[in-house]
C-alpha cells in the first residue's frame, strides 16, 4: 500500500503536497496522518506558527 492510499488522498494530491509550489493546500488532518504513518512527531512538519510547510527530505533517513 502506498502513502497516498494510506492517507486516503489521490496520487495527484500527494504530488501537490510534495511540490514546493503548492504546499498551502494541505490540511492539518493530512499532516497528522502523515506523521502517524511515518512515525514522526507532527511538530517536525511545522516550521513556524503562521505557515505550515513540509520538508520530506529529513524523512528519507
């Protein structure tokens, strides 16, 4: 089962989340699901209070 399927989102939506141009279209619930699936604390996805930004590079460890 791939990540998009586990998140219950389309592959295209996941591509948008991973894109540096379209990271504003992710819900907190999706970030939460990603954190649970990957075993990463959700705080690791939050760079500051006013903007949610994802950086998948650190997850490839």
